[in-house]
């Protein structure tokens, strides 16, 4: 049977972020908004597959990626987008592109950590990998009610086998693509952090 990459979300994610990572690692080019938002949109199906525990992340992430995709119609690079918000004194305002970028970055970081945890965790349960990734990335920014809802949702999170079936992957191919995504995502997340930190805007808000 011919391999159809259109039905392989993990591969598409990994390849798109490899292209972004190549841009970042070259050090000679700024990351453009259009390919960045496209790559981020490829991650959305993963949140859907994780079920109710990550419903908050799915809704928030999809909306924020859509905003950045819209911004890409008039702004070329991530740097230019942030600088525009700095100029307008709107970086930390609710709904600003920069605030949305930080939320999207957090979603990417969570997926990267989830994949890293899956790769080092034995067995079929995703509860431990997902709980660790959530605790590290999202929990510090969430109130008690959301944290409690996520904890409850972890009890009905799909197994690793169920997740891989939804993603149309087998164990060996999934491990390769998860590792590829985690490796490529790391410099991209770091690049976004630096955009904020070099302007003394912080990243914990």
C-alpha cells in the first residue's frame, strides 16, 4: 500500500518544524510568520487526539494559531510582529499577536515534552507522560479549576496504542517522528523565547 503522508500528522509536523529549525540554526534569516503558522497548524490534530484532558489547549491553541496566520497576511516575520506590538505598547494586552505567540509557543513546548516523556516511558499509558508535560508547561499558568479539570481528564486520556492508531502510526515510525519533532522544535521554541527575553519582555505571563 502506498504511503500517504497526508494521513501521517506526526511526519508532517516533524518535517515542517525541521524546515523552521534549519532557518533558526542558519542564524542568517528571520523566521517568517506564514511557514511558522502553517507548521503550528499541523500540531493541532495532536491536541484533538489527546481528548478531554487537553480540550482547553486544543481550543486555545487553534484560536491563537489562526490569529498568527491572519497576521501573516500583513506581517512578514515573527520579529516584525513583536516589534510592532512593542511600538504600539500592546505586547501584553489580551488578544495581541505577541501574547498569542507566547501561548502557541507554550503549546509547542508541551507537545515536545510530551513526546520526550513518551520516548522514555515504558508501557501503554500516556497518563504519566502527559501529566509531567502539563505540570511543567501549563500548570504554573493555570488556576485551580483548570488544573483540577485537567487532572480529571487524565483518567480518560487515550492509551499510547489508541493515540498511534488515531495518528496512523506504528510504534517504530512514531518513535522516529516524535524524536524528529522534539529535536526540531527545541531551537524554534528557544528562538521565540529569545525574541521576548532580548526585549526584556519576559516569558512567564
